[in-house]
């Protein structure tokens, strides 16, 4: 197997004031010792409810935010030890796509500049070459040449997200991290954009980390899935395994809520206040032992779970 990215015990905590009148602070463990691996050419889905730490994990993997601890290896390079200019060069291999293309695209820039900019930044200099390269990218993202001169406000949400994808693939990256890339779009458009991701992955052999709260979408696009809750991986494995044979009660709950078309919208409180398993207060199969510590992720390459009820014989 050819590993592109390895993440080892990554950690990110935030301190937030309990209230505006209080000097007391809560420690939020947004990413609480997460490890994962991404193989070249494959797609890893990251799922969890709002507030579970998905975006923080995505940002820390790309070092858009510096993790407090742990390691990220990209093609065996330890990102923590890279110098600024080395990191800058590596950026062209690692791109991010955000949820809302309207805020991630510059409203004053036409598509030619938006997609051409990263190419210029990474050394493209001839104007004619640049235009023909951007035209090629437009083809790949399913837009015709008329879009070259359009501004974001002249396009639909789906078209804007296509442009954001075009910008991300312009430098021919090895990894794209897409953070809820279809959540702001109409359901009818979501499938088209997911198909575009599949297309790009196939044609360009790009590895993708696809973040979403919607297990149905993640299931469709991912080879493997990790499920996170309060900054920890509670279950991971091959997509079909996790979806058809979920072990953790949290994963089961997520799958049920997708079936019932009900996903909790308000963020979970990531306060890490109690001892024991983070899922204890919500768990419907909890036992005494679950109060005592945090279960570790155990299993094989196909399927892992962090749950005392599964991992300890009673
Ligand atoms: N810059 C920050 N300062 C303080 N707390 C933060 C910051 N960013 C994230 N958090 C907190 O970290 C936790 C994880 O947030 P994060 O945005 O990573 O979750 P998420 O899974 O991406 O949620 P959503 O589905 O709503 O996007 C939350 O409790 C959040 O309030
Ligand atoms: Mg998020």
C-alpha cells in the first residue's frame, strides 16, 4: 500500500470563556488525539455531528492551523519540521475546499483570475498558456468557456462550487481536503458535485478527505470512513463495514438519523467535563465500566471501534 498521509495522535485544544462575565475558562478538546492514514488515490470520509471537531481536524491536517500536539506526515515529510518556504512549496500538493463557495471565492475576481491565481503563485508565467490551462480546467469541472469572465455573483451555488473545485485542482494537488463541500447546496445539486469529485478522483488520481455530517453522502464517495465524536475517533473502517455493520452506538444513531432524515442541527457541547467515555451520557448500551476511562480504538484494518462494550468481555 502507498500511504500519502499519516496523522499521528493529533491534538488541538481551545480555551473559551465560560461566559462573557466570567474569567473562568473551559478547555475544548476539539481534536483529541486523532490518528488516521490516507492511501494514495483513495477517499477518506470524516463524519460527525456539528461541533464534533471535523473542521478543526481538517485545518490541522493541512497546517492551516497549528496543532498543539501530534504529527502529520505528508509523503513521509513531517509537516511540523518544515521551514516556511518548504511548506509554501508543499501547499500546491494540498488544497482545501470549503462549505460555502460564496465566501471562499473573492467577489471581485473573475473565474479566470480565481482559477489562474494559484497557477501564477506556483510559477506559471505565460499569459496564453495560463488561459488555455484555465480553459482545460473549466472543461474538467463541467463549465464552458463563457465562465472565464464571470464573477461569483453571476453564478449559481453549484457553479461557484465547481469554480472552487477548479481552483483547488489547478495546481494538480495530490490531496484535496473538502470541508462540507455540498452542505450549502440544494439537494438536487449535491449529487452533481459529488459526481464531479468522483470524476476528478478517477481522472487525476487525487486523494480526497471528504468532511460531512451527512453519512449518506460520505458513504457514496468514500473508500473508508472515520466517525468522530467530541474530537475522538469512535469508529473507523471500510465504508461498507461501517455503514452495514456499525458497532458504536453513536454511528448507529447517525445512520438511523440519516434514514429518518433527521440530523441534530445544534452543535454538541464539546466540554469534556465528565470522566469516562465521552459518549457515556448519550449512550444506550452503557455499563459501569464506561464511567471509568476512555476506550481506545481497537480492531483490524477493516474495522475499528472505541467502545468498552465491544472491546471488553463481560
Ligand atoms: N477558533 C476556535 N475557538 C474556540 N473554539 C473553537 C474554535 N474552532 C472550533 N472551536 C470549537 O471546537 C469544537 C469543534 O469545532 P469544529 O468547528 O471543528 O466542529 P465541526 O465538526 O466542524 O462542526 P460543524 O459541523 O458545525 O462544522 C467546537 O466545540 C467548537 O466550538
Ligand atoms: Mg465544520
